[in-house]
C-alpha cells in the first residue's frame, strides 16, 4: 500500500475518533444544560433520520419525545436540534411554535454559522436559545446571545457564557436561557408599544407626550429598563363586539408589548399573558337616577333619622314625663299648673315641637329641668325640620337602585356589549343573580359606548353593564347636554384583576417589565403616584340645589348629654330644696312652741 493511502486512512481514523469523543461529551453535558429548563427533551424526527448518533442521545436519562416539524406546535419542551443535518428549515419551526415555554439547544461542530442560526430566533423575538460547540481545550462551550448592547439592538452575535467539562459539570453554572440577564438593560433600544388610548387612563397629545393616570408608570418603565418607547396609538373600544385591535396585534407579535389598563376577563385571549396585577375592575350597572321604588307617604316622616336616632328620641320621650311628674309631686313649692297629668303630657308634646304654652314653673329644680329640656327640643326639632324640609311643598323623593336584585325587580332593560355578555356568561355559575341578569341581557351590536350611556340616563328605560370607571367617564363626558343624572350601583356584580401591560406569551420583555412593575407596587411607589386620584363623580343633584348633611349619631350625643345633665341638676336641686324646706319647717315649729310657752297674758278685764 502506498504512503498516500496510509496517510488518508490515518486522517479518517483520527477524524472518526474525534467525532466519537465530541458526541460523547455532548451526551454528558446535555442533561446538565437541559436541567436548567426543567422540561422534557424534544427531538425532531426529520433530523434523527439523518443523524448517525441517535442511539447515544435516546439513551440519556431524560424525559424525551420525538415529533415532526408539522406537529411541533403541540409540544412544549426543550428542543434539541442538529443544524448540521440540514434536514429542517428552522424558520418553519419557529413559525409553528405557537405555544410559549419552549427552549432550544443547538448542537454544532463549530460556531461559524451560529450567528445566522441565532438570527432566526431573534427575528421571531425568541430568546430561549443556546448552543453547544466543542472546545479546543476539551469539553463543550455553551453559547447564547445578548440581544441588547450599546448601539446594537436585537443582535444575534454569539457569546460564550459557560464551559461544560468532561463528565458533565459546568464551570460557572450560568443559565443560558435567563431572560433577566438579557433584558435587564435595553441600552436605549427602540421598543414598539401598542398604547391603549382610553381616557382618563392614558392618552397622547399631538407631540406624542403621554398623559393620564398611567403617565408616570409609562415613563418610569422606560427609564428603569433604559429603552426608548415608540408608541403606536390604538383606540380602546369600550363596547367592541370582538377581540380588541390592541389584543389582536399583541397576540400576532406585531408589537413588543401593549400598555394601558387591561382587564383579565375582557382582554384575556389565547396566546396573551398579563403583567403583574395592579388593580381590580368592578363590573356593575349604570342606571338612571331615582329609578328605584317610590317610598310610602310615611317615609318622609319616619326615615329622616336612622333607627338609632329614633331610639334616643324615644328614650328621652319616656324619661322626661316621668322626671316631670317626680319633680312636680316632690317639689315643696306648689306647682299647681303641672299637677294635671293631661296638661303635663300636653306640655311635653308641645315643647318637643317648639310650641309654647302658658305655664310657668316656680321651683328652681323644675326651672333647671325645663331649660335643659327646651334646649334639647330646639336642637332635635331644628335638625328634623332641616332634614325633611317642607312636608307640604317637597314631595317624597324616589330613591336610587342600589343592588342588582333591586334592578332585576324593576322594568329597566339590561343592555351592554358582547364582551360584557361574555363576562356575565363566564361568571354565570357563581351566582343566581348573575344567571338572572344573563337571561334578561340584550347585546348592543354597533353603537358608540358614550351614546349608549347617554341614552340610558336620559331615556330612563335601560341599564348599562360595564366597568364602573368606563361608566363614570362616559357619563362625565356626555352630561353637559342634559340636566339628567346617572347612578352607578356600588355593588360589584363581577370583579376582575387589571394589569398595565399585556404580552404575547413567551415575549422577551415580559419578565423584565413584571419585575419593574412588581418593584413599583411592593415599594409603594405606584400607590404614591395614585394617591391624589379620586373616583370619578357620577351623582348630580337634578334640582341644582345644595345637598344637606344628615344629623349624625355623634351629633345627637350632645343634646342627649345635655338633657341628662339637666336631669341630674334638677334632682340635685330638688333634694336641696327638700332639705331646706325641712330645716325651715323645723325652725318655724320652734318659734311657735317658744311663743306659746313664754307668751304674756292679756290684761284682765276686771281692771277696766
């Protein structure tokens, strides 16, 4: 055999032995790298048919499965790929991957084409990619990419992050799939944001400057993560009949993320994930004001004061005549005018309503008691009259509907958009009230939400179901054209969590934005920004008159205490009067005895 053929055979033998050593090291290192992803290993059937080291990888102690590219969208796991086989177009693989959570490991002989391979995943905004390549010093190098660098955005340049030694141990233990390391600082890169324009939460002026309740959070997120926001304004459809445009664009991956106020019940769709919850939406009814049940004719008389107040008044009405009778009977001074039970009852009743009678108390105890009683009557009667107004000229006012049960008892039509129907339908199994509301619900197909709210409180024939914030703002915008007002039921029929951002599942910025929002929320900064934000007012007095303040139990304590002091002072004075009268009587009796004992007899008549 010639020298040339011996040389060729020697080179092939060395190459085959090196190839075997490389794949053996790959088999040792792959379980260590996959362990970080905590998922099953997935092989592509097309690559295994060509690859000649299949048995070594299939014998690994890992949960594994084999699928073809067409059915890869049904599997979530860590895909182990062999680019050298040239059997699969990875652009088709990334397009087929509609489920979030999958990771990818590329096994390559060299890093020459690694940039173009990584770029396939970068174009799809997928960051969960790593590569294993042999090291010239033995072992396997672990590669990934840092998409954000100073002056370079969405870059696919490979970077070595760790070394797997023979035996399957990592030198640094770095997780090549960590999005935190890749997106904690975006280095001023442009981030395309689908901004929900929904007043008063967020809106933009002609210069693109954000305004509204979420303005601070919008700006601070950009500053914290160091990116340049590029907002694409998308109007929020409050009464849309299908998936909103902003949710649809995020699900397709057109923008990096969406920003606004998103309700988990309304905006939740397949392929969408929400950021950290920062609030709660209250789904309730907007009804015309004074649409409740008309009260009875006795209502203005009985319900001007709460029950506790009437209890205090009744207690005083019972104790005062008894105290009057005791003071009159025991008084040493003759109180002839008050000794009649009929006159005493008439005097108590008349003074309670501010009517004067010709009756003058003579004893100090009764004068003290009457003075405190009259002041108590003045306060209570004034409060009652001020609360009730005029019994003749002011009719009883129809109250508002305060619960969904009361709304169902009325003849108002229940309306709303198809999204609101979906919200009720999802919660129908939780409450009988929701099921009854769903049975009477009418879907409004194509009409602007503000006009629906306007018709609701002007025509007074229907109730609108939506979030309390949307109802309140729609009313505030449209109420200038009428003196009618709307009442929003405070009772929440359905509650839903809200988030300031939405993402396509598996989006690269999801973890970083969630960490930033969580930091603002847990540190109290988010609450500090919203401390001056108050609930939107929805009530307006239809007669344009100032509303009075009700007489409270706390205010009632003062006249009750004053009357109690009057009782104590009156009985203390009565006791003093009785003691003085007793002493005075004894003194008079002594004078009578002395005068009868030492009296000078009259001259005898016989001396005359």
